[in-house]
C-alpha cells in the first residue's frame, strides 16, 4: 500500500474505469507470458479487490502499458522489485542505502 492508502488493486480499478473499460475488456488485453492467452476476468476481479497479487513482473508491465500507469509506481504498490532491479540487489549495503533514499524521497 502506498502512503496515500492506494492499493495495487484500487489503482488498477480506478485506471480501468477512467478509460471506460470493463473488467472483461481489460482482462482480454492482458496477456499471460509465453502465449498462454489472456488473464480471466475473475483473476482481474480478484486483483482489483486485493484478493490476489499479480503473479509476475510481466503482468505488472502489461497493466502499466494498457492503463498508462507508471510501471515503477505499480511495482511499488505490488510490493515487488522489477526483475532488472532484483539482479542489482545482490549487495545488502547498496539495498539498504537505496531504501533509505527511497524513504527519504517519499517523505519530502
């Protein structure tokens, strides 16, 4: 959850409604990885009601592109690091410093 109390699901729901898309329409546009077809409307409903989290960074990036929400914001709301950042997070001292800077910036 972000500082303003918005959850990942709430951000998705608000953006979807703002674009005039139904859950069924959005679900049809969000593709699973490796040709697995689209996500189900029930899965999207579960995400929007915070009963489930997106299962991969791939899905977060899909939501970002379709709904015009900054990718990094969605990763933060989902409580996940993007894959490229996870690879860079091998040094504990760098991670601690980065999160300290992150917290300081959010409090400004």
